[in-house]
């Protein structure tokens, strides 16, 4: 018992440290170049975590989440323009509204896309993304079409400019993490994992698979839409190919796979590793398309060398080392001296 | 009415090249159960190879296929062996990501070598046309259609009239059973991937003759190709051919009847309708495997 409690306490302390560190970033890193990286990293932490709620827990791989991202950005932009909302902190109040609108879109898309499974689902999500992109292009009365849509320019300047956006991204990322954590602990979450492992058996034991999948899809999309909304206000100008960018959609997926599909902290780890790397690639190679080649190379290395992701691979390694220690010739001594040896037997 | 009729004819002619590209894609899916998201990029790569041969040696684009198709076949085999074969667990999902990464790599490489400016393949038949009744049809569409038809026919002959084709079809039907009766599934997979990629080269030439393209064009292309093979039913060659022609006819007619801006959108509307009415596609069997 005490051992378990000590482990929980350690976990809680680690979590407070991570959150505290995240909240303090703008205090010790003030120059805009660094905080810009921080904004995008926090953004991808949120995106990867939200994507994982659908892709990781249910096993339904959506490559079209960029649609929700861009839709959220457009939703906020159109609202700000049509309601005449001034720049400042007010637009942030409308971010949840953008999230709700994205959720409504996800109901429609999910209802159609979730009629399919496996490979077909992946394809349908890609197609849906291009459909939304085309809509953003064609509904030019609302979205500005190919000419793009401008947001009110934020009034802040200098070192402070990035700070409100950073905190907005962190708040949504924490919200996504909280939701992800709650889902993992709930009966709903168990149902999602059952769907991932074997949907037909899950149905047979009474998991309302269709409703569960759709719910996970909507939650995931709404969070991504909110992040997109903040992003739109941050970059202040969006156009269809830029807001609904397939690269954004694939990046969040890659981060989840790097960190660990279906784990709580995997997406966070993946985003924290990959996004700064991605930004420095883009910075080093600038306009040159060579940056894409490097990105693809990293991508391939991750999938081929670490197909299960960092956290599950690491957990496996730890479990294997402990088991070896526990059953090896010097086992009794090791068990006695190592307080974690028994607790180390974890499900992979 | 004449306009609609003209649109139907153009739909059929342009549908041919999409049928060819989609067949390669659906063949790869059928044999390996993987979605090759990089197929569009491979088509564009094929187009650029012919473009380079034309620029450097003034080789006719159609003629250049003699060199580019075997080259692309080899590229396909190598890609399959190096990147797709090592995937073991969670193959369907990981293969999507791997082929996506390949698409990005090809896009980046092409952008680095050829820049992002739009280019188009040139040949004498690209601008000259002939009249049928009241329509003027450019030779390039007819030649392209003929080429696609010929390659499709060759593909069907290989698949349905040779032992190797039987091995491919057996693998498509049931991988494990094929293995049990002595089919070397790994070898079949690599060769099928190579065939799919080499047809992409042919598709690339026809696409490049009739459309301006740049390294980023693969996104538009793959979204259409994927829609077509879902419409036809994943893994069904017949479905891919019929789906492609159907889609292109509807798109071209919609461009005339509704507006060119919304023609693309009709593509996706059809997809939604098909998914609601018949999620397995026209000729598909319902995919039951978990991802």
C-alpha cells in the first residue's frame, strides 16, 4: 500500500513539476524567438493529445484532423469579422464557441466516416479534409476564399506578444490532457480500448461501439478546433491551404506514434521532442523544400525503429530488466534491495 | 446538351488515366492491405522523370516510358522491401504513415531539384486537335486514353492469364492461404508494388501532358485517387476502373451544369452518398479487419 501511495505521490510531484515548468516558460524565456517555439510546442502537445483520444484509444486513425484545426480557425475568424469583435483578450472568449462549432461539424463527418472501418476510415478522413479545404476556398463570401481571411491584429507588442497565446495554448493542452486522463479512467475509456482491440467482440459484450466512437471523435475534434482557433488569431491571417494543411494533420499523428499510441503522456513527449526539431529544420532550410526531405527521413526512422513509440518501448525494457533481475541467480538479493522490483511488473 | 455530351466524352477520356492510376493503387491495397498514400507523389515523380528526359534529351514523353516504367518498377520494389516489408504489428496504420512520409520525401526532393513552379509536359499532339461532329478533341487526350487502356489491358492479362497473376490474385484473396499453397507472398508483394508504381509512371506522363503540375500536386491527386478506390471498393480492379470513369464523367458534367468551381466538390458528395448507401463501395467486400 505504502509503495503504491509513494508511487502516486511521485507521479503527482512529477506532474506538478511539468505543469509548473509549462506555466513558467514565458517568465524565464522572454525573447520572442523562444516563446514562438513554446507557443507551437504547446499547440502540438494539445493537438497530439486530442488526436490520441480518437486515434490512440479507439484505434481509428484519422489523417484528416487538419480539417478540424482549420475549421476552428475559420470559425473564430468569421465570428470576429461578422460580430465586429475588437482585438485584445476578447477573441479568446470565443475560442470555446469555435470548439462547439467544430464539434457540430464532427458530428456530421463522424456520422458518415464512422460507417467505415480500418483502411476505408483513413481514406475517408483524408477525403473529408480536402472537402473542407475546398469549402473554405469556394464559400468565399464567408471565408474570403483563396484571398484568405484576416483576424484583428493583437494589440500587444515586443516580448509580451506571444505570452497570451502561449497561455491559451497551454490551457487547452491541459484541458485535453485532463479529458484524456478522465477518459482513460472511465468505463467509456474502457469501451474505447475494447473497440480498439476487437470491435466485433466489444459489440458482442454490449459496448455501444457506434455511439462511443462518435463521442470520442467529437471530443477529439472539438479540442483540435479550439486549438486551431487560437492558432488563427496568433498568425492573424489564414487561407485554405495554410489553415487546412495536411502536414499539420500528419504531424500530430507522427508525434503520437513517436511518444506512444494510446498512452496518456506519449503524445506530450512526442510533441515536445518533434515540434522544436521541426521548427529548427524549417528555420535551417528555410524556403527550400529540402526541409520536407529531412522531415520525411525522421518520420521513417521513427516508424521503422520505434514502431511502438517511446513510452511503451521504454516500459517494456524496464519490465524486462526487472523481471530478469527478479528471476536471475542473484534474484533474492536484488528483490530485497530494490523497492521497485515488485511494482515493476506492469502490463505493457 | 452538346456541352453535356462533350463533357461526358471528356469525362471518359480523362477517366482513363485515373482508372490506370487508381488500378495501381487498388492493386497495392489488394495484395498488401496497405493504403499507399504516396501513390500520388509517385505519379508526379513519374511525370517529372519524363519531364527531365524531355528537357535534357528531347525524348517524347510517351517514348520515355520505355525507360521510366522499368525504373519506377525498380523504385517500387526497393521501396516495398526497405520501407513496407519491415512493418510487422499494426501494419495498416503504420504503412499509411510510412507511405505518407515517402510522399513528403518525394515532394521535398522534387521541389529541391525542379523548384515549385508549375510545369507541363510538351509534345506536338498536346495542342493539335481533330473534330468529331462538332467537338474538337485534342490528340493528347485520345493518345493518353489509348495508352492507359493498353496498359490496363496488359495488367489484366498478367493478372488473369499468367501463373504470376494467379499468385497475385490468390494473395489478394487470402494471404495466409496463399502462403500455405506455396505462394511466396513476400516476393509477390514486392513485385505487385513494383507493378503499381510503374503504372503510376505511365499515369504520370498522361497526367503531365494534360495538366500543369508541381511537386505539391500529389495532394490533390491522392485525394481523388483514394476517393475513387473507396467508391469502387478497396482492392477491386474492376471497381477502380468503373469508379474512375464514373467520377470523371460526373465531375466534368458538373463543371458544365453547375460551375467549374464546384465540380471538385461533387466528387466528395458522391463519396458521402456512396458511404451512406453502400459503405463497402461498388464492388467491395466489407473490410472486417481491425486496423
